[in-house]
């Protein structure tokens, strides 16, 4: 299986709940390595740019407002099948529909405040990683 990279964001609700470490432990236990990380309080332009693909969606403004409501923890995860493995750990977008034991089932409050973001394809992962990280700041190991 191919070693991949994916972009993960621990959203403001989960940072506020002080569960960064618990979420990192789930990544590590699943064989995903954190190869880059930064804590950031995004501004509106940064959040709008990141979610540009959702610009026409009715929830876009609320999503951006939420993403700039507090600091986020952004990381690059690396490992075999990282994109899908990370999505499995996250669970469904709506925490009410997320499988038991997933990050969203355990830490998310609602579809808006749903604890984590994860790239949904290898192609999008490359774009999202480049949005936040220079190649020299990613430490493959
Ligand atoms: N979102 C929302 N309302 C919706 C659908 C999505 O607030 O009805 C937000 C939610 O925070 C979600 C993000 O928009 O995580 C991106 O949506 P997507 O469908 O890409 O879900 P994800 O890939 O995050 O599971």
C-alpha cells in the first residue's frame, strides 16, 4: 500500500475542549505520523481560501465564522493509506451519524462544530497541505 500524506485540522471546538493530545494519540495508534504541525488563529481570508470549494454552499459563512472563532491545530499526517485511514478515524461529517469510537462521535457537538477536518482525496490533500505548509517544514520520517 502507498505511503500518503493528508491534512488534518483540529477545529476550534476541539482545541477549546483541550483534546489535542487525545486526538493525536488516535493518529499515532493508527500508524499515522505527525510530520508537520502549527497552531494558528486563522483570519477570514485564510479560512475562506481554504474552504473556497464550499463558497456557494448555504453553510459557507457559518463555517468560516466558526473556523475563525478560535485557534486551530493544523497537521500533516503521513502513513500507509493516510487519507482514508484518517477519514475513518474522523467519522461522518454529522457526529450524530458517526460510528461509535470515532473522533467526531466522541468529541464533536454538531455538524457545524464537528471537531476535525481531513482531506477527502490524495489530490485535495496535496493542495490543502501546500496551503499551510512549505515543503521544507514537512519532516518525513
Ligand atoms: N458543514 C456544515 N453543514 C453542513 C455540511 C457541512 O456546517 O450541512 C461544515 C462541516 O463543518 C464540515 C465542513 O462544512 O466539516 C465541510 O463539509 P464536507 O461535506 O466537506 O465534510 P467533511 O469532509 O468535513 O466531513
